[in-house]
């Protein structure tokens, strides 16, 4: 007999596969990864210096400064990050989290997770 958690996880896999999770309010669903020490202290695409201890992320197209909630679709854990860089550049991945964001999301050891992204705040147009 499957546990309640296993049934929920299986249902999420099915829902993600058929795209219904987007109807739950996610702006994008896909795989998150993280980047850290090799980039720490280098300039990001936005011109900011990358600090792997900050709550930031790289995204292929969201404007710099966009604030995004990232939800691990398996565990339900979530983090809020600000987009400061471009990437990831590996097919199938939609966001690269800073090391700190990955730690708080709980994906340091696995390296990746299936996530939903929700834009919380667009950057100001100043």
C-alpha cells in the first residue's frame, strides 16, 4: 500500500507531465539546478558580482531584477530569488539557483529538482 506522500508525489508527476500544474498558477515548470564556487566573485550578465551566498538565480529570459518564487514540486519546499544572471545553458533546465538558494530549497545533494516558478514582482522601470 502506498503512503499518502507517495500518492501525492505520483499525482504531481502525472499532473506535471500533462501540464496541469501550470493551471495551478505557475508561470513555468521545469528543472532547476544550481551554481556556486566556480562563479563566485565573477560578474553576472546583469553586471552584478555573483555572490553564491545571496538568494539569486539565472534565467534565460526573465528581466534582471525579477523576483521569483521557486517551488520544488516533489518536496513542496520553496525559496524566493532575484534574477541577476543568464542561464542555465543545459537543455531542459529553466533556472540556475545560487548555492544558498539551492541549500534552502534542499537540492544541494541531488543537484537538480523539478520546480514551478511564479513571478512575484517584476523589476521597476526606472
